[in-house]
C-alpha cells in the first residue's frame, strides 16, 4: 500500500514549495511506504483511512530517498551512470 499519492504531495505536502521529486513520485512513495511498513510492523496497512501524519511522513521519506539516489548517482564514474 502506498500512503501518499502525487496529488497529495503537490497540494498538501509542498504547499507551494518547489518539488524535490520532479518525476517518478509513485516509485519513491512506494519505497517510502515499504520502509514505513517495516517500522510500524504493518500496522498502517490495516487502517481504513491513512492519517495525514503518515501521508506527510511518506512524502518526506520519498524526498530523502530521491535525494540520496541522486547523490549516489553523482558519485558514480561516468561509465556506470544511468541515463
């Protein structure tokens, strides 16, 4: 289960700020949601409505994962970088 969608990210989380994730938000949100499930022992998956705090956490964690990936990509030699 993904806890935040791109619409929530843009409208509720960013509140007019520039997006750190320019493309691929669903990918990063899925990764963030999986990490959240590990830390909560899957308790969020049984809730009917995901709390706003969990959605905000998902967005924040997705941005961290995206930034980390970009940083690691910069450190790779040119012949190993993805296009």
